[in-house]
């Protein structure tokens, strides 16, 4: 399955062409100390376009000064990568939305692994990274590690 990316070279290649990132499960500024917020904040500071897709916080209209979307299919335009901050057991509920939007790649953050969902996404032509921190990997690429 060439769409299941597990090596540093594959991650470098993926990140080199990533410009627009939807963050599924993003937290708000009120939870600034949580990875589901500060990773997205870092991506913005690194120059990427971040699209907030929170699961909770129905009253919130903006995060990081950007409009919030409730589902990936509601996001206008293409998405290079969906950064997923959801428990592994919660990912299956998002699978139809992920498959319908068909981003170029889906990234399950550190500690998040769902092999069945990853396989379904990969079979649909979507690249998948599991159990890695996007911020850490992006920083490594910028340093040339």
C-alpha cells in the first residue's frame, strides 16, 4: 500500500507539497495549552493555510482568526492534508466525510492509530500517516533533518 506513509522520505515528500491543512478536532484559543490548538497555531506561524474543523464548540465561529467549518465537505476548495485530533475509536465516524472530501492526505497525530480507517483511506487514493506529530515532522523538514 504505497499510500500508507511510514518513512521519513515519504513524510518529507508529503510535507513539501502541503500548503492547506484542515485540522479536524481543533480546539479553541481557550484550550491553547492542548496540542489540538498549538499544533495548528504553529502551522499558521509556519505559513500554512489552516482550516479549522472543530468537533465541539458549536458556538465558535472563528479559530485562529479563520472561519470554522463543521464538516470537511463544507470546506470550499481542495485540502492538501487533514490533521486529525480524534481518538482512534472516533475516527470511523469521520470516515464518510473524509472519503467524500478526498484530501490528498490524512495525518493521524501522535498516539492516534486506526489501521482499518487508514487502509480504507489509502484504498481510496488518499495518503495516510499515523501516530506522528505534524508539528515535529514539519519542524524536522524545515531544519533539513
